[in-house]
């Protein structure tokens, strides 16, 4: 019994320490930063569209609460994160090299305002050095029975690209860094074609009714590459949106639930208290 | 007095039209009277532009003003001489002109007054050229003022930054440059500090502070300095210095860009970073 008492307190302390650390990690993780989506929350996601830039960690800091950033780790070319719910307000976007410490020097690339109920894509594009972040406001609904699509031009090899979807020309001579408005198209499977000086690319893309899409003009080793991202389906924004062009997505983990850790801390605290009381009693 | 004003205007325009072929910079005329007053205003304007306007900005100017700028060390390659009273300054970032000559040019190309020197007919105005025209500028300015006020109010709630009453009032009044706001927010992601003063409002123009002094970072000051220095345009300050023993002074160049706080990409339009010409900083790495 004495042996048990002797080990009870340290065990309890360890439990508290482990539990507290886990809660700290959970609280500072992007998922926890993304508080449960309230009605008036906004939504953000991050897209890495620069073929020259290495994988990176992206931090989105609220102006009013910098201790709780949204953090996406190891975002690499072609990846589009899931949407993350954030409180409306002003934010800055900062990038660090993959694996760099959260206290290392960040590169501030943009500042933007989140409005309640709106969704945004933060697209990192351009050469490296010279990477920049463009903020696109995403549409979340489509007219009944239609699909809507826009084009984002992120090619470093071709600065003017014409883009069509089946018979519809979505963009003519679209400049690097520019995006079109969303346009309604008939749902179905059509070929997306990129035409630029001496180069072509094509890929069949399915657009279902009531869905919202972004076509991205990308580069690969042989020329242009079609990237297609689904922004929303049936009035619901996509939980994850890896570009469907053979790239991997950066699907964030589901929101961390701190409840188990809180239970562990409470249990640890009780054990500690019990241990301390027993230790103070004369043997 | 009116006659003197007319004489000064004539001096500006004649100088502007006749002096373009001259390669030699003109020194401000010594003495008193309207001519000296005009020269003095030009010299002050040239000194301010040299110190405060971005080193990459093209400056449109009439010949006397161009000469004054060259005397202050502005490279000829950054100057866009205007060869007639109605010449377009498009292509330049900044227009320097007299008040009398500013009417047409300002209404067409450069509605944003960023500084002025002197008074009456000898007043020299420094204006930001807005390629999108007056109505687009006004809309962008309205949105920017609203965004500055909202962002400033959110910074006031930031638990890692302490402000004086005066600074808080300036934040709420949208009088702080957007680059400063974003920089303060980013610094606060790493450090706690006190804003002691905003500064560098330009003379003779609507209040907009482009400089800040912060204290309280203490032992992390070198790291904070390095962090600010590591930024890329448009978030790379023109000057960063240790102020006193524990302070950090951060100053951005004029003119202050519009739209940085809410740069949502419009259809078919490159974003503000590209429009500002700062899209591809040539020799700065993302991760340093």
C-alpha cells in the first residue's frame, strides 16, 4: 500500500503533464483553431500552385488573437487543403519552410478580411523567389441544375492562356495571376482545353449539377497541365479539395476533440489530490 | 500678389516646356519672392521624395522639378519628364506638379494627394498616379479606409500589443498604413510589445502614418529586426532601425498602396501585388 502511495503522486503528475501538453498541441493545431463552424463563421483553404516553390508550412494569424493561428503543415505543389472554419475578421498569411519552427522568421505574403458565411481560397502562386498569395472569394452555390466554374491562371511557362470547357470558352488570353468570374455551364463530362503559344493541354472533367469548380492552369515538366478543384457540391463547400490532376491533397485531420484530454487531466488531478492527501497522513 | 502667382505658374510651365532639353540640373534660385518661394517648395518636395518615396517608384515631373530631384540624388532613370502641361503621367507611380498645373492631371490621373509643400501658387503637390482613374480610386480609397479602421480595431484587441490612447485613436480613425497594420499583426504572432508612436505622416496631405516605433521586445529585438528585414515587397519596410536601446522603428515608403487588407482577386484582374509591380521581387527569397 505504501508502495502504491509512493508511486501514485508521480504517476498522477505525469498524467497531468501528458494531458496538458496534448491539450496545448490540440489548442494550437489548425483544427482546434478552426472552432466548430458557427452560422456566421467564414471558411478558408490554402492552395499551393507554385511549381518552383518547395513544400511549406502556412500560418494564418488573426489580427486580434495571434496565439491561435490556423496552421497547415507540409503544403506542397498541387495541394489544396480542406476548408477550415474561422472567425470573421482580418488575418495575415505567413509562410515558413516545411518543418521550420513556429517561432522562426515567417514570410508575410498577404493580409485579408474574412466575412461571415463567405469562403476563400488562399492561393500561393508565382516563382520562388517571388511567391505571392492571391485571395479568391469562392462561390458556394450553383443555379439549380447547373454547374459553375471559374479559371485561375497559375502557369509560369505561359503568361496568356485560353481555356475552354467543351463548347464554352471560359477565358481568352488569361494573364498569369488572374482569375475569371464563375460562369454557369451545363453539367456533365466535357474536355477542358488550354491553348497557349505553341502549347495545348486537355483533360476530361466531370462537373455535376449544383456543383462549383475552379479550373487551374498549371505547369508540369512537359508543358501545361489541367488542374480541377471542386469548391462546393449541392450548397456544401468541399471538406477537402485536392486538385484532380494526379496531385496529392493536403487533407487536414478532422477537428481534434479535446474532451478525452480534459478527462485525462481531471483524472490526473484527482489522483494527485488523493495521493497528496494520503502522503500527508501519518503512516 | 495675383500677378506674382501668374508669374510663378508661367515659370513652372515655361520651365517645364523649355527646359526639357537641358541635361544640367537647375539649382533652386536663391533670394526672396515668388520664384525663390517656388524653388524652396521644389527643394523641400525633392528632399521629401528622395527620403520617403519608394526607391523603385517612377516619378513624373516637369523639368524644374525633375532637376531638383536629380540634385537630391534621384537617378534620371526613375524620372519621367512631362513635356507639356497636359502630358500623361501614366507609367509613373508618383506625379509631382504645381497646384495650378495639377487640376487637369489630378482629375484624370492622380487624384491621391500624398504630400504638399509651400502654399498658394507656389505650392508643390506630390500625387500618386492611379491608372484605374478617379472613380476606381475613390472606390478603392473608401474600401481601404473602412478596412484600415476595422483592422485597426482588431489590433486593439490583440493581447500582445499595448497602445497609447493617441495610437488607439489613430488606429480607429484609419490613419495607419495597411503595411504597418499587417506587420504589427505578424510581429505579435511572435512577440509582445508596446507601440509608442506612429509617425511619418506626410506634410500637407490627409493623415496616414507609415512609421511605427515599438518597445518591449527586449532580448528578442535582434530576432524581431531580422524578421522584419526578411519580408518581401510590399511588406518590406524602407527603413528598419533600432530606436534607443530597446525600441524598433519600422518605416514604409510612400505612396501607401490601397487594397492590401482585402485583396480579393477580381475577375480577369491580376491581384494588388501584381498591379503594384511588386509581384516578383527579383532578389529576395521566400524562406530566409
